[in-house]
């Protein structure tokens, strides 16, 4: 399957607990950290939940 790169562009400080947990589940721990994951509908939903904190790098 295709992969997708996700970069955390904004700080998690001040974000609700559920959004912080979503960032943890994505594997994003620091600002400007990039992870590569398999592109699935579940992953897309997680990105949609924290879309204001992350950027999809194509």
C-alpha cells in the first residue's frame, strides 16, 4: 500500500488530552518530527482529528 508522511507543525501545549493521545498514537512526539505511516482510512481519521497541528508531506 501507499505510505504517507506526517509532520507535526504546531505545539501540543494547550491541546486537549484526546488530541495529545492521537499525536502519540501517530508517533509524533516533538515539533517538526516526521513519521511515515501506511495510508489507511483509520490513519486519515486520526489526521483529521489533529489537522490543525500536523501537515501531510507528500
